[in-house]
C-alpha cells in the first residue's frame, strides 16, 4: 500500500476532521479498502471468539466500533464516486463493490457472532438496557437474521453468491446510466434552435456547451435543471422530442450501456434471496422491516391516491390539448409536449411565467432561506468556511452551531451539475454523529444538479429547484441534529418509509410568506418578490399536481409490481413496464418519472427497491405533521418545533418510527391532509 493510501486510514488532523481531499488520489482507494477489510475482519473475529459471556458492551458496542477504518474509507469513496467520479474511481468501484458485499456477507453469516447476538436477545429483558440500547440490540438481531444468519450451510453459501453478484450488477447499472447522461448533449447552433428559450436558460446552455467542448454554441444536457426548462420553453417540437427521448431512454439504448439484462438478473436474484429467507417475494421481504410491514398496506395507499390523481391528470391533459388547438397547433399532446403547453396553461390560469419567477430565486438566497428556517425552528446558525480543502472548486463548507452557540457539525453544499456527477439530488455523510467514541460531530453533504450560471452571474433556480434544495436540506438537518449514542441509529438510519419525513416536511417552510418575502429577491434590483406575484405563485402551488402525482405513482407502482413478480425466467423489463402501465390505465401523455432502465433508486443497489412508495408514505406523515404547526396558527411555533427536534430530527432510528411519530403528533396520520395538500380533493 502506498504512503498516500495510508492517509485514508489515519485519524485526520484537519480542521473539523474533514477529509484531506488534496492528499487523496483515486488510485489509493483499492489498497485502503483492502487494509480496512482486514482490520474490520480481525476486529469482528475477536468479538465472535471472545471467551467471555456475551454482554452488550463486549458484543454490540464492540461491533459498533469494529469497522471505523472501513467506514472512513467507504464514506469518502462513495461520496466521490457519486459526486465527482472519473475512470479510475469507476474501475475501483467495479472491483471493490463485490468485495464489499462478500465482506459484509461473511460478517452477517458468522455463526459464532450471531450466536452471541441471539444469546443477548433471548435475555434482553434482564440486561437493564437503556431504551436506545434495547433498540440497537433489536436492530442488530433483525439485520443479521434478515441477512441469512439463521440459514443452513447451503443457504448461507447461496446468499453470499447472490449478494456478491448483486453488488456488481448495481454498480454496472449506475455507471451505465451515468455514461448515457454524460455522453449526451443537444447542441443548439442558431437562432431558430433557441426559439422560446428564456435568457437564464440560454446562458446556462452556453456555459454547458463551453464545458463540453462546444464553445460559442449552446448545449442542453440530461440534468433536470437543463432539460426540464428546455422542454418547458422550447418552441421547437422536433428538438423537444429529441431531447425527451434521450432523457427517457437512459439505460435503454442499444449497446454496452443497456440495462435490461442487469434488471432481469437483479430481480431474479432478489426473488431467490427472499425465498431463501422465507418470504413469498422480494417486496414482502423489504416491507417486513419498515413501517408499512406488508405489500397490502402499500397497495392500498398507492391505489387510494392513484384514482384522484389520474382523474386530475386527465383534466390537465384536456386543458393542454385545448391550449394547443387555441394556438393553432394541430397536434395530439405527447409526453414531450406536456411541460411546454403546461407552462402556457399556467400562464393563462395564474398569470405566471417561469421567466418572471426565476429572477427572484437566486441559489445563494435560497441557501440562506434554508439556513434561516433552521434558525427560526431550531436555533441553528451557520458560518461559511472559506479556503477549505474540498474535492471540487464549486463545493462550499459551513460550520453549524446549535442553539447554545456550540459546534454542531459541518455542512457541505455541492450544488452544480457536471459530467462527473450522477443526476438527481441527495444527502450523504462523510461522518455520522455518535457518542460511543467520544462526541463525534457529523459532516453532512447535500448534492444537487443545478445548471451553473456563467462566470460572474448568479445562478437562478426554478421554484421546484428551490423546493429540492429545501428537501435535501431537511435530510441534512436530520443528519446534523442527530443526538444519539450508537452509530447504527444515527441520523438518517431509520426505516426507509420514514426517512423522507424530515426532508418532505421541511419543504413546507419554503411556501411560508415570511421566508419568501425575506429571501425571494430580484437578482438585479434586490427588490422583494411583489406581493401580487407571490400570491399568484402560492395560488398555483397545486397546478399540474395530477401530472406530478401520476408520474411519481407510476414509478412506485412499477417498482412494487416488478419486485412482487414471481414469473421471472423470461422477464423483459420493457414489456413488463408496458403491461403494468396499461393495467393501471396510464395516461398516454405522461411517462414514469423514472423508467426501469434508469431507476437508480431501485437498481443501483437496493436502497429504494420495492421502496419508491416511501416518498408518498412519508408525505402522508409530513402533511399531517405540518398541520401540527398550522393548528397553532404559527408555522414556527416554538413548542411544536421543540417536539419535532426531540422526537424526529434528533432521535435518528433510536426508536420505532411509528412510536416516534406518535410521540411528536399524539396520533397516527391520515391520508386526507395529503390529498388536500396536493389539491386532489376539494
């Protein structure tokens, strides 16, 4: 192992323990992973072979600290491979992913180690544990059991083979999608190509073309912040169709980046694994360990929302068709037309124009708005740290202080799209909060894909972009405000269908007049957004909600169906997608938000596999949770915010999610606030 690779394994004497990015080389990771694997395996073997009777301290607490080196290397590596990758990192990922799966499988299938956990679980009530320790022990037992620790030798061998193969497939799936996204650009060269595009998009397209080797031209990329406004404004239907089809076909193009075979093998292996573990399907296996508990509960939620959402979407489609005809466009609305005519209908119904709105939503101001909201709710404050060692020049670093002025953690913002970054937006951690190894403070990162303005000009966001920023910052607060002892239940380490509650709930504050009047300021004049424009903007909050809900629900329904499917020998993902959508009567003018070939949530690892419904499940809670504030008459009510901090943001996964919600709200949520919030019922 090289001297520089050793840096990845050391205790960093850097400001706040930030990774020393300038000293880290992509080629160093593989050697560092090998050393971290060895260190973790040695520690786990010592725990398993301990001759003393198992105790919480010598087994569970010891496991919590056994893989510190691996956690450190992996957190840096996977953050970089998602946010600023290159060929070397991608090759390392292909090499390391199956080894990481094999390592984890070996740990979870260690019979001696599992026996110690079983022994503790059997006498749990006599151990005098704290409530958090009790929860951690239960979680360890469940994790090991669900990993196959209770299987016979043949079952364990097969589980190990499946896990290793799935790791490779997930890596390949993600890299294929990234390759399709990075390689595509719609180059615009003349005035007719730019027809209808507002100034902010023209400037962003110019910057994108410069970055992609087309100086003096304009480029539309497959980043949402580039392609969505292009589809919204471009008068060139032929170019809209071309760009839309490229967007919809990621992972589905002929050649090496086609993901069909990967999806087929993935669902086959997942189904086999679930059956080995005693479940009728992979969906049943995944849901058994979350709030929903079973597929019936999810099916009921999705079907209850699908009916009113589809009805509203068909009304919206009729409005678009009428608008096209009124403009003399003799066409039948297609998916690449929706955003274009929707913008015209919105303008007609609500007198709104995205080009009129966007100048009031500067990126820097929206970052400050998110910070201010956290200050008003929780007393947090933020200080930008200049000159830090970061992994890309665009990255910004902030120190976060709690309500008493003490250091809470570090927040990193990485806001702009680039070819080295996968699409979408997410929150992650370079280090999670815990107290087993001293008072370890978190280092949290939010990653976005906003189109960067040309040098010297402010980046402007759509209102949806601003909502995305608030959403991910809600996740960020969940990581920053974590106040638990054990790493296993720190921050966002909660049930998949609970984890979106803190993020989706935080979105509600973007709509608050206090926030918008303070931070929605014109980027040139500095004037606050006019009252009448603000009223129009908020009045249009539920515009196009039929479309938004249908494209999301279709993805959730397909994700659930493909992971419940049992006949998988000759699975054709495209045909199955088509069959499911036909079965639910998908409006022909709309496609899934994420088609199967680029559904990273489900197939780049299994994080949201059979779990894309989670956003809606959490939205039922977040709509109900915000009503708790509305019932007080104050969106920043101090007592309600204190309960929100204690039971949701600070508690991590230290208790059952249903209990956590009950402790905050005093009751379980109902679906009505969600339907009302989306404007799907009167």
